[in-house]
């Protein structure tokens, strides 16, 4: 057999077909999902596909031009609703599940439609879309009109991925499935999302994000009177997900009222109005997918534990959380059939991406039921890997090491340390294009969950507060040193990579040490004080991490900023940034580029027009491929081509 070939940047962007947002039918027999197929000539093609719950009989039920997403079964399983985005309009469409033909269009908007939710009676669908109070009819701007002047008095006037908002906010609408009559249910200039119908269909629950990011509310709106019932949340509270109980008398909520970066579970009684805390310092990090009730007492949760997806159940009487299933994957979504037997999710692992998995609760068995990318990965396998742990005082730091598929322990390989964002994020068993690009092309890639990472409990997550670049930096170096003790790791050829807070840590590391021969720094926080006033969220987050605003905590903002020490950086550094990044604005990279140039350091700034903070994963395919190509080339140039290793 010919030797395996490496995954190229082009294949990592255009070669993988992704099954996303799978939904199991109410009777548990079929799965509907969106299949995303790359297209080098245009945006990726999105089709609705269905298959049996065991993965057999997979087939498309819409054309590639449907630009479909957000598939949802009707309560009786007879119809499938989805959104279609074409020609500047987003439309809700409905198909006959048993004899799909041309979709029936219900309602269209000028802005993207999302979060479809069927009413229990199957006659109405709730959804969300942006609503501009200054343009309620959604008329397009005249082509010759000058851009509108933007005036705001609110701090939350912009958001990464959405741009300038003003008072244009997400609102909840309903549409009649029979005649297409639509109704806007909310109107306050606040984001309303996560709509869920009460089991009796009389109320629509939703999240409300308070102005200036002051907190989040969970409310229920009565469909007949429009009266608003407050369920949970409030100022300073971050909501993660929620779900009605089967009889609608209670609501299960995951929230972080303590600003601990580690949410807990609460149960709200609509009868008494009281909310009971079910967990304290829940170790798992809840996924955004809402819980699925199994019966009147237990609900199913999708969580992350130590970087891996887990299915758990929670007892609403005792608060006991039971682990049902945990593997070496990072999954997305949570769809359960009417009986609670089949749990369907999208699966990602260190070896594959974009497939569907089914957990059969009756048999306690997991099966990957699609093979969309099997042929590609047989020809160009993903990286080999191993998990390792490093003791750091009272803490244990989990880490992973990716190796080339044809790894030979006799050879010596250059090593790249990859740092996750956050700082309260986490790495684990997921398939990430930049890691696979480096590892399958001959580099060792090591990544870890240093203190401050989530999915390890509250104490671990809080370790990074007022200690950016302290204990977490030492944790990362300890992991790197552990890898460099191995004979096949070349101690003279080490690099560092990171995006967002990982970019911060990259800038910090090369300002504190000259041990790295190359760095790729993505969308960093370089100067904390300037980031505070220009980011869409830093004026909130940095107060929590730094103890207050810059004028009260001047020493921390200065001492913890890579900009303070940039004059001593000598590591060749490629900096990249999306020009429309509002999370870590591009000014951070511009400042870093100037500082490194003036310090006499070899550096390069790569800018991606229109790119948001997540452009490297969700942006234009051409930009994503360029980013991977440049990253690989930079490390090859400065660490040496791994294929020349001996």
C-alpha cells in the first residue's frame, strides 16, 4: 500500500462533509440533520438529510441550493421544518416527512432566522430573528443612500459576529403553519432567544439579555394575554440552558449567579415561585443544548468533563448527578426521542469530525451511524495521539499530544505548544483543523487545560482570576517540559500557537522567555487597558478577572499586559486577525505588530477582511485555508521542515 499522505490545508477546509444539528424523530425511527458540503466556488452547500436511527437509508430531502439549516420535526413526526437562506432572504420552510417534495414556504425575513420551535399542537412555530425598530418593515437601504449615522447610549452596542447593533435586537416571532400569519411576540430593545413552548402550549419561555450585559433573565410569555412571568436569572446572572418539566410546573435551569465560570443547576417552581439550588460546584461544564427530561424526576444533560463530552442525568429531588456515558469525543447538541431511548448528537474526536452518534439508553451502547468522511480519513489519516497528565502542586493538568500518523519514535520532531482561549475555555478530544494541519504534516502538537480551564470544577476555574500569565503560564510550560523530555521531541525546535486568550498567552510567553523559536499569535489581547474600552465584552470580563476597571487596578492592567514587555521580544512571530473582530479588536494586533517591528523582531501581520473573532473556524473558506497555509509555512520556515527530521 502507498504511504499515508498528510492532510493539506485545502482538504481540511474543503474536503470534509459535516453532519450538523441532528434531530431524532419523535417516534425514534429516523434522524434529520443538515449536511454541509464545501464548495470552492461559493459558500458551503447545506442540505436537509435523513437516515434511519441506525444510520441506514441516508439520503437528501432538499436540493443543494436550499441553503438549509435548523431542521426540526413536528410533534407528530409528519413534517420537518427548516430555514433556508438564499438571495438575501431567510425563509421558514416545511416538508412532508414521508413524501418530501418541494418545500412549502411559510414566512421570510431580511435577517437570519433561527431557533425554530414547534408548538405542542403542531399548528405554530416560534423562531428568532433580528428586528430593527427604525426599520420594522425590513426595507433595504437605497443603493445611493449614505450610511446611516450611528448614535448610542448603551454599552452593548456591538457584538462579535453581529457587528454594530444599536437597538436592533433578536426578537421572538411565531408563524401559523397553515396560513403563514406571523406575530412578533417581544418588542423591548433587548435580545430575546432560546424560545421553548410550555407543554400545554399556553406559554413561550425565553431568555432575555439585559441591557449593557447586566445579566440575563428567563421569562415565560402568555400567548393569549402577553403577560410576562419571571422564572429565573437576574442582574449578574449568566444562563447556560433550561427546559420545562413534562407537566410545565417546574423549570430546570443551568446558571452561574456567582460569576464563578462554572454553572450549577437550579429548579424553579412556577406554583410557589421559589427556586431551589440543586448542585453546588457542579464539576461538569454544561453544553448549550437544553436538557431533555426523561420523566417527572430526571433530566438528561450534555456536559463536558475534563475536556470530554458526557451524558449525565440529574435528579430534581435530591440534586444527584449520575454519569451515564463519557467517551473520548467532543459532541454537540442533544436530541432525544419521545421515549428517551435514543440520544442523538454530532460527534467530533481527535480522529474524525462531522459524523452523527446515537446513544441507545436501553442498551447503554454508542454507535457512530454515518461515514461521511471515512474515505478521506482512510487516505489521509488524522494524527495519532496520547493523553498525559502533569502534577502541579494540588492540581493535575490534563494534556494531549498529537503525533504524525506515521510517527517514528527514533526520529526527532519539532514541537508546537497550542494554547486554548478563554481563559475559561477548555481543550480536549475535538478535531481542530490547525492542530491536524500541523500534526499530520510532521509536527508534534501539545495542548493542555491549565488552571482556569472549565470542566474541572469551580476551584480550578477560578485559579486564573487576577493571575493571567502566572500559574496558567507555568502549567503550560510544565506540560511542554514533560513532552520535551521524550527523546523524539526536539528541544531546539519549539514553537507556540494561540488564538484569543491563547493569543494573549502566546504574546506573554515570548515576552517572558526566548525558549520558542517561532510563534503564531492569533487575535490576541496585547494591551489590557486598551482592550477594556474597545472589545464588546472586555469592559465586563476584565473587571471580573482584574478586580476592577483600569483606573482602580492600574498595576494589574500594566503588569499583566504583554505590551509592557514587548520591547524584549525576539521570537519570529506571525500575527493574524480578522478585521471585523469585536471580541479582541484588531487594534490589539496592530499594537503588537508595531511594538515587535520597533523592537527589531521578525514579524508579519496578516489581516482577514470581514473576519470576525471566529473566522478561522467559521469564516470564508478561502480565508480559513489561507490561515492554515500560512501557519504551516511559518512553523516550517522557522522550526525546519519536519520531513527533514532525523
